[in-house]
């Protein structure tokens, strides 16, 4: 395979003429798509069919990678030249497939676009959870359309978005990627995201099918949910996305009812393609198909995993590198996958490519990519969306807005300068930090000082760095160091997490021992304590002396010892470790005897706050994919920082950066204001300043419930009635901040609820009307929320269900009528026989400003 530069030169030459022979029917755009699919399918070899079912990140840069048989699609990295260069690079790669592969089948270039295209030069909008917090589907539609313009202009024709899993447990590290805990809100937001992309000729891929968070809030944990719960809670956002036009679905890593989601026949064949009539294609998550072999242990080989996945309804195998195709292609060649199964999957892919018009219009227009990516309108929209997403959680004494009351402002915290954008994002275009936003807005009207504080991370212990170690590692395929090591190598440091993988080739994942021997050098100027962090058992020697003997298997922890480690010294070291069950973690760590740098940073921040009129503490959390949280408090010493800054007596506003719930019991009552910024996108600094100073009125509302403590989890507003009560011996069962909560600088009064007609048949509709008045002195948005409660049903129903919402803007003193329609879509339920019905009875209609702040109520009777 020639390199890309060589291909570009070749492609500049005139193409060979096809002769007088008429083009193949599949090249004829006037024929029906099904006829074109059938013709092309009949011309394909097994290897060509396989490559249409195989997607990877890749390019033509490596001459050893042979793409002559085609490919489903590639995730193509950017190079120099920004958006224009990316479009040109995608065009060049596409040109190879269109002009040089045997059947000239174009590829689908794909990418992530959760909140903006995840590539350099693209606009980064607020994270998905923040967009959900706007409770504004019209705004979501505009954000999605802008993202689609930037994406499609580069030649990218599929996005691996949106995430429509429900955030049923806020310990999950991927809550930030979701639209929250409620199926109705998530379904509305999913549809608003999907429709603009699909209208723009870009395939969307709602994921991860299905229920990607399990017990304990852990990512991809096994799901054993009843069919009722799947239908009522987890399926609606996926159905909504498909009804909005989504042409692809991604499966989850986890198992569902004992079967891996990537080969779950009930989910993929019976539900998705059967009951729902889905005509698009199903892809696995990256490397998930092999998870049946190495994680779930339900398959003995790649061949059987491939066969069972395709027979169960998977169409496309998504892997992480070109080299991985070998085992899957061998599986296709050697397995007993029927031709009909393969052909059905390939047909779904080809149909999508014909629908996209790729055979007639395979190339992007680089000028368009340069025009739309980072367009001024998109950056302005990013700021508007960020403003709309911010949630005001506390405002004691009307500390906000700051206005022009304060002549000096202390801004404290590393999150004030980092401008974090959240998971699955590109680098953004000149992201605006919160500190820069505040300074620009304050102008000459106030002095703005900054102190970093202690940051989000506890400073010690830390892994001993590579530069201080010289280690020989010996890996044994037993737990007693018996015989010769199976693998010997040099390890630069000891900082390993072997979860579902083995430490080395030829070593079992759950039965091994490791010995590291070598030297440890101390840097000048500082002595150290040393220790081991990880899953036991381990033992550590220094200069021949056994310092730590934890040769047992019990749990996880850190053991530190005082040792003679003067600055600049050199020592012999030996660390031994064994593992008997897998899922291992081991680190050689040290700390110093110098004063904790976090203490000095806190002292500096306190001094700045004491000398200022008001303090804005910007604090954040750590989370992400495979980064679930056992604790929901602010990490590191940030809570200490907030408490001591508040103790200065100055007004304190805390701005929170993160994509999920945060517990606040240790400091909430000590501060005056709390503003939840989420990950507000590249214009987030300006948006936060707009709200802090009162140029914008906050109206974001929580799409997830904030608990008081982790022991309340999982905690969702729409649970079913309990057999007793909700409370604990030592704590209420009520949330810290409920679903739908958010404050405003304005006040709103609800009145005059009318439900007409008051009685309807099971197939009829009623209209709910009410009036909302802004009784404050500032213009602002209110999110009017309508909930239902089924008073008496044949099976248990949620205590509360969101059934409608509207975000409206009202000037001071302005009043508006708001209306909602209620019909079978909102009133239906699964009866005892798992049939969707609208049962006769009374439905309580509840309207207010959150799931706990109900202002008006009435009854609707179904005859």
C-alpha cells in the first residue's frame, strides 16, 4: 500500500477510461436503492464484504495497511491546515477508495460529536449534560445544526453521538455525556440532536444500547433489569432518536440479562430490528465484540464471537486498529457464518452509503469547511448555550448578581484558568477561562486578583517517577516465582493497572507474580517516605531490609514507611507482587517531608480573599469514561479551601465545574452563592461572567438529582412507591437539590390552571393551560414543568413523571399563558401483560418550577 503522499501524486494523473462498456447498475443513480444494493452485493467477494463490516480509526499513512478491498469507514485524524486541511485529507483518502479500490465503494468518515465535532478547529459547545440543563429543545436543535455544518463540511458522514443512556446513578463517570436521569427529557433532547444531523446528511449513532451504567454507578457493569424497566425507562430515548431519523445504533460494553450487548439477540434482533422495525445498521462499541471472549467469558474464540454477534443482529465490528482486522477476517473465513447473515449486514451498510449519496458526491468542499468551522455565529451560539445551561443553586442575601457593588474580586481555584471542556471534545477555538471572562467583564470597574489554591488533586503520595528508577522486571505465570520468568523486561516505573488485560504476553490475567529489582535514586534537596499503593499482596525491600510485608490478598490501600532516604542518596530496591483473581493495581509511591504545598496555596488564597470585597471560588471534580466516583465530594483539598475562605467573613460565591452531582454538606451553609457551570464549552468563561455580573439571568435546571450523601444513591425523582418510607435512620431520603431545580434573579408566579376537557377517552387529548407572571424587576427565563401522577393503576407507577416542559422568556411584570397537550403518549403504561394501554382512572396534573416545587395541581379523568 503506497503512502498518502504517493497516492496524492498518482491521483493527479488522468484516470484510465472504463471503455465503452455501460456502467454497472449499482453506479446508476436513477435506479432504486434496493436494486443498486442487490447488484453491488452480488459482485462482492467475502473479503470485500468483511471490510464493509469493519470500522477503525485509520488513514493511508502506513504503507503496510492494505485497504484495497475497501472499508466501512475510517476515523481520520486531523493534520496541519485546520478544518480545510482536515477536509482535504479526508478527500484524499476517500479518493483512493472511490478511484482505486476494485468496486470503488466510498467509505463513511466518522467521528465523535457529542457537543461539537471532536477535532481541532471545530467549535466546542457546552457538554451534553449542560445542554440538557437548558431544558430548551429549540436551542439544542440550533447547536446540533451548527455542529452538523462543521462536521459535514469536512466530509465526515457519521457521528458516534448522542449518548442517550440515562444517568440513573450520579456516581457514573459518564453522566456528563448524557441528558440526565429522566426518559422524557432525554428523549426530547435526543430527538432535537438527531434531526438536524440527519437532515444534513450525517448519520447519527445513539448509544450505548442499552443501560450502560450498573450497580454502584459503575461503567459497563452487568445489567439485569426487567423487561418492564427497560421498556419504561431505558428504551424511550433510543426510540425517540430513531423516530427522529437516526440510522445507526451503537451497542454497549455491558452484558444485559447475561448476554453481551453486542451479541444480544433479544435487544438487537427481537427489539431493535423486529419490534421497532429499525432499517439502519448496528455497530459495536470500540473492541466490544471481543469483550465476549476476554471480559464476559461467554465465547471461546473470535470465530464464534463474530458468528453469534452477526446472527444476533450486529452489523459492523468497530475495532481500535488496522492490525485487529486479521483475527476478525480469519473468523469470517473460517467460521460458519451463513451467507444470508453476512449479506443482510452488508446490505444495511450499502443502503446507508447509497442514501447518503456517497457514490455520486463522495467529496467535501474544503472552502466550506474553512468557512463553517469556528464560524462567528457558532461561537456566539456557544456563548448563548452556555449562559442558558448555568444553574443557580444558592443565592443567600442576593449576593448575585455582583453588578458593580464590589471594587475588588478574588478569583480562586485552578478551574478558573483551565477552561476544561469535558469528555469527548476537541481542543476548542481559543477557549475562554472563567478568570479571563471575569476580568474582561469587570474591566476597569473592579480589581480582579487570582490565586490557584490547592487544585483538584491531593499532592501525595505520587508514583516514583521514571527518572529516579532503574528496574528489571520479571513476570512469572505462577504466584510463587517458581521456575524461570515467562517474561523479562525493563520497566521505567511501577504504576500499573491490569484490569481486563494481562501484565505481559503469555501471562494469565488472574494468576501471576512479578519481581522488580534495581536502584532508586533520590533527587537533591528533599528526603522522602516510600510505600506501595494497590491491591495486596506485595512486599518491599530497601538495601536488603524488608520494609513492607503485605503478602496477603484482602483489599486495596496504601502503606507508607519512614525510611533512611536522604536527598541525593542511591539505594537498592526490590518490590514483589502476586495476583490470584485479576483486576490488579500496583504503584511504587513516595512523598516528601517538606510542608504540604496545598497548605501554602490555601494560605495564599485566604490572604487574597481577606483583602478583597468578594471571593469567587471555582472548584471542580474529576470524572469521565472508566472514571466512576465512589465519593461525590469535591476532590483534593477544595472543600478545606472553601471553608477557610468563607471564614474570612467576605461574601463567597462558589462556581462548580463538572458534569454530575456534587455533595456539599461540608461547606454549603458557609457560602452565599453557588453557580453550577458544568463544562460550559469554549465560550464558558464569558457565559459565567455574564451570569455572575447580571448581564444574563440564570435559568438552567438540573437534569439529575443531587443527593445529600452517597448513601442515598441511586436517587431519582421518578422512582416507584416504596413498601415503607424513603428515609434513613441517620438521614432524610430527600435530595439536596431536586430534579428540575434552579434559581433565578427574577421571581415567577403561577396561576389559573385549566384542564380541558376534564374527562377524555383513552385515545383522546386534553389541553392544560396556566398563566405565568414575572413579578421581579429583571427579565428572565422560567422553565415550566408539568408532571403526572397516576392516582390508581393496575401495576405500580412512578410517584412522579415528567410529561411536558417549556422554557419561556418574560420581562418584568409580563404574564403569559402556557399550554401543554396530554394524550396517549403521556398517559400510557405497560399493564400486567406488558401491553401498552391507557387505563381508565384519574391522573393528577402537577405544574411547577421543579419536581419538588409544585405550584398548581388538578385532575384529568380518563373514562
